[in-house]
């Protein structure tokens, strides 16, 4: 009897904005189900997530409270198959053989839900693309 292949491990990193990495990680968890192991990290411990982010995600039927971001460490990067950075530039440690994806998003910090919805929608679109790249059916 063969053992199932391990799930790809994806680490979301958003320097100084753990709420955004939590939002993206929650989308990936929600859309990919048990096909991908998902974690999120930031360069510093997260403050409370912007209430507008929580509201925008709730509208989409997603609870981000299960995504607890960790402090970014080299060990977290090494333990991941894919590292997704959002506007990190050179701030994320890079290791040979790791797959990195990066995209830029406007910062929703301090903005209301109307400003967060378009960011949420762009993240959802990118996450759907990511799922097909990382864990194709």
C-alpha cells in the first residue's frame, strides 16, 4: 500500500503587515482545503488584524482567526516548499532551491472595508492561480 504524497507546504510572508499575510493564508486554506499546508509569518509579531480585513473576509465566508502569524525565521523558510512574499523585496531570507512568488498589494492598514474589498479580491484571484501552480489536481 503506497503512502500519499506529502502536501506542499506554503509560507506566506508579509513584512510589517501580518494581517495581509493572514488574509492570503486564510484564502489559500479555504480554497485549497487539505491539499496544501499553509502558514503565515511576518518580520515582527502581529498586532490585532485590521477590523476592516476581518469584515471583508467574513463577507467572503472566511474566518481569519485560525491563521496565527509567526515571527519570520530562517527555519520557517527552510521548512517550506514555496515561499510567497508580498512586497518584501530583499527583506525575506532566500535559500537555494526554494520557490519564491512575489506580488505587490496596496496596504489596507487603517482603511475601511470598502478599501479592503478590492485587495481581498486580488488576493483571491492570485491564490486561485497559486493553487493550480502548487497543487494541481
